[in-house]
């Protein structure tokens, strides 16, 4: 009896899975074809470069101060040694704080990315949902961004349909 139940569940489960429609998108491809995304990415890259240079300049200045201190340390009175060490430590902490402020998990870069890119990603998601509902897909996978999708037949790629839904033509 148990054997028959297992066979029945297997047949029903297989039938359910086979009746589902699948599709996939390539979100990298879609985003590359959205002009606003290229502009947003360019703005983010420029901010990132500016902030990275600012942080690197601070670390360069700290390195120079440390080097000077190490050369002069033997000649300095004890109070001056303590003062310079504290100054270097303060500068290092400020550099780390600046790095966290710009690139931390909730930093300026993350905030700016949310402001510039998230609305575009939301539009892509909305268009993808419309296409999926319209064409009867139960599942839509994204083959970009380190997904676990190992193989996908081009026939089931709805990226162009998503772009068309967004009003973007190549």
C-alpha cells in the first residue's frame, strides 16, 4: 500500500512540476540596455573614485607621518613621542571612520546606489512580473549575478520582452 502511495505522489508531483512554465532573464543584459542605468553607474563610479582617492590620500599622509616619527623618535622627548603617537592614531581612526562613512554597509555609496539604481531595478522587476503573468510563467530565474542557474535554453530567455515592456528597443 505504501508503495502505491509513493508512486501516486511521484506521478502527481511530476505532473505538477511539468505543468509549470519557466523562463529566465539576464538582468545584466537588461540593465546594460537601459540608458539611465549607464548614467547612474557612471555617477556611482565617479563618486567611488573620488572617495577612494580621498581615503588613499589620508593613508598616504599617515604613512608619511609614521615614517617621520620613526626617523625622529630617538631624538624626541617622551611627551612629544606620546603626542605624535596619539596624533597618528587619531588620523588612522579618522581614515577608518571616513572609509566606513563612504563604503560601509549603510554608507554614502550604498545610499547613493539605492537612490540611483534601485528605482531602475524596481522598473525591471515590475516589467518582468508583467511579462511573466501575461505569458503564464510560474517561475522566472535570473542567470546573472552568480545565480545557480546552470543551463538555460535561449528559447526561454524573456529579457527582450522585459525591455519591450519597459518601452526600450534596441
